[in-house]
C-alpha cells in the first residue's frame, strides 16, 4: 500500500500537526517530509499540489491542507 506524505516546515504548528497525523494514521503509514530541512523536496511538494504547509497528500493524491503554517513561497525564501 502506498503511504500518505505529510509535508511541513518545522514550525510549532507543523510539529503539532505531525504528531496528530502520526497518532491518527500511524507512523508506518506516512512519510514525514520537513521541507524546511529537505529543500530538495519542495519541487516534489509543488508537483503534488501543495500550496502551504502543513499538508498531507493521501495515497490517492488528494491534498489536505492542515491549518496555515507557511506558504511554499515563504519556505523557499
């Protein structure tokens, strides 16, 4: 089964959401990507449809923007 991917930028809002996502769907079912640290994955996030983080991409490719922590443009800067 394909995993969900949770993108975040490492801010307190994102870290809190990360913990909730892990609790809800399980650490084995989600790939956690801190694009604040892994800037090489920003392009991947944009291609998936991410506009702001934190956000979850489901195995079906649906993007769920969770709260508003930072736009991808802010993370790129």
